[in-house]
C-alpha cells in the first residue's frame, strides 16, 4: 500500500509536523519570555548546548578533520547516534568516528551550512544542508534536520532526519 499523500511520505509529513510543533513550542516560549523581562534571554546552559552542537557540526568541514578527535571531544562515552533515522544506531564515539572515516576517504570532504539552531533545555535542533564533495564528481547536497540531546557538556544522543 502506498503511504504517500500528494507524493510526500507519511514519515516526512510526521517529521515536518513534529519539527513544526517543536518550533512552535520554542516560539510560544519566546512569546512568554517577552512578557517576563527577567526570562528574555535563553539560559546559559541552552546557549552552551547550541554552541557545542554548532561547533561539532562546523568541525566536519575542517580541512584537517579528524573523526577520532572530534568524536572524543564532542560525544559522550555512551552516546547513541543515528546519522540517518532509518539506520541502526551507532554506539559510542569510536563507532561514530569509524562511520565518518568510512565516507570521508580519498579526498572526500563534507561542507555544512547551518540554517538555524535552537535549544529547549538539553534538546538542540537544527536545520542544515550537508554537501558531500567527492573529487571528480558533482557535489551532493542533503537537507537535514538534526536533533541532539546534550548532557554534561557532551552530545549523548544525535539523530539526523534526511529530507527525501
């Protein structure tokens, strides 16, 4: 049975609705914060969580990217990562570093453009475009929604949802 509505999968509609609800909750929280002057600014912990996630993602584009070093720096020892929502989870920084190494070989690089990042407590969500650059081939771009859970200054959970 085809689970598509006007050519869009139910999974994509569900994801869009969920991210929309999360964004609406963030905006509602922002509106409430405007009514309470003392609560205008995001808590320092949320700012730190956003910075951690943004720095992690920006590190992927570095010319001297080192998956082992980056995974150890940003990911919790017991992290659970899904680079694609329909793939089995990777457990721990070493597994994530191995995944990076598997597709960043032979001069292949990853360029990332972050469109928006926001946090609510330990949850950080972002919208971005990941572009894989393989020598001798046209770049491939992937619109992504990323959801991260940050605990004790490290990424404990991370799941990317690819727009299909």
